[in-house]
């Protein structure tokens, strides 16, 4: 476990899985966390564009995820921070509720209100997960379609495009995206899965699976609040992903746990 600023490019020791060991960053509170992650995300997207000409991000919902997007929008409006070409950013989602497109539970709706409507994105590069009124009768159909979109963007012979940063929130029981403990989604080998009977409403969802999550260059887990501290400690302590899905959220190049002090309160003291 290493400690750094969330925007730093650091050489991380490899875990037994061959992936970098997690990098843990702790901020005093949720507001400081949202500000720090927003600044780091802008810097990371700009760095990706400097190398590749484009950048790609997978968005998450939830309170802290939305707060980060609001901070990113504020930075984008400041000339000195206008370092990202938003027209060359691909936007994907980690999960979505299978409800109508204008339903307030849609992660897409929150993202559009907080950020996407405020920056000059190319609409062709924005890839929302289908809603229940988008012509798909079942979430399985929507999941298969989204997997096709990812594969098309990836190019021949690949199932996932380059994802520079994949953002995830975490529930108090350790779920990420819409992969809950003991859910069939935790062991599904498809990149996108339909999830039914979620313990948290709405119960029917579409989610990236672990094959897609772990294909990202960097996975950033954004966690705020004392109610999630035990799950944070368990995930970083080596829990099994089927029992605590957040433990299986790992990036190819970096895995970053971005916490406020309350969420980090049960971690061992350095």
C-alpha cells in the first residue's frame, strides 16, 4: 500500500497478482476529497491526451462521484485550468439503473447535469448505458448492446477500448458499479452484465463486469464516510471479491483508493 497525490504518476510495487499494489490517498473530508480528485482527473485526462491525442473516462454516480464532476465543471470554466480538450474525451459509465432515461436514479442524468452539459463534448464520444425505454425489453439485451459498443470502440480483436481512468464509488457493504456481494455478477466473465434483484433500489441494472473494470489503465475508488470504513479496511486487507467486490477492482497500471478521513478511519496507522 503506497501513499501519494491522486494525480501523481508513481511506480508502484507489484502485488502477487502482478498488478500494482493499491495507492491510498486520504483527504480531511468529503469536500477536500472531491476537489483533489477533480484536479487529479483533469490532470490525468490532459496527460492522456498529450500521449494519445484522446482520453477516456468511465464515470460513476453517487454523492462523491457527482461532487467530483461538479468540481471538474468548475475547473473547466477557469481559463487557467482549461487543459483538457473535451471534444476528444470518450465518456463511458460503470453501471446504470435500468429505468427510463429521465428517471432521477439514472447516473447519466446526474452526470449530464453536473458536468457533461457544461463542457464541449463530442456527442459521438458520449456512450450512456441504455435506459429501459431505449428499445430494449430486458437488461440483458442492453448489456449485450453496450458490450458491442465497447468492442467496436476497441477495434478488431479486442473487447475493451483504452480506458485511462475508471471511477468507482463503493457501498457500505463493499459493492462497486452494480456488483454486490455474492451476486452472480461477481463471477461473470462477460464485460457487461445485467444485474437483477439488487439489494439496493432500483433492483434492475446494467453494469460493467470485472473483465471490463480490470482492463482499465487506472481504477480510482472514491469513498467518503465513516459508514464505509469497515469495507475499505476489509478490501485493502485482502477480502475475496465475491464477498466484497471492491477488493477485485484493480487497474492495469494503478489502483487508487481516494478516501476522506472518515472512510479511512479503520485502516492501520502508518
